[in-house]
């Protein structure tokens, strides 16, 4: 395996971990706020659970900074 392939694989793993972490934080935040209407519409429903886009966490953070 060449060093370039190894580096690309490591970058892909790190990016996946970051995206999963941010998405998990977004879902946790929405759950802690009991999926209130001001959070906006969910991206889709999965088994009855509203799923929000991963970057919504940052929008909420900016918009609801008073909390």
C-alpha cells in the first residue's frame, strides 16, 4: 500500500467520524429541546423519529445563542 492511499484512507475515516459526531450532537440537541417547532422542519422521519441535517446544530447555536 502506498503512502498516498494510506493518507487518503485516514482522511476519509477522520471526515466520517467528524460528520457522525456532529450529526449525533444535532440529534441529541433536538431531543433535549423536545423537537420544538422553532427548530424547524426535520429533514426526514426515520421510524417516527425526526432526523435533522447535521449542520442544523450550528444554525441553532447561532440563532438560539441566548440559551
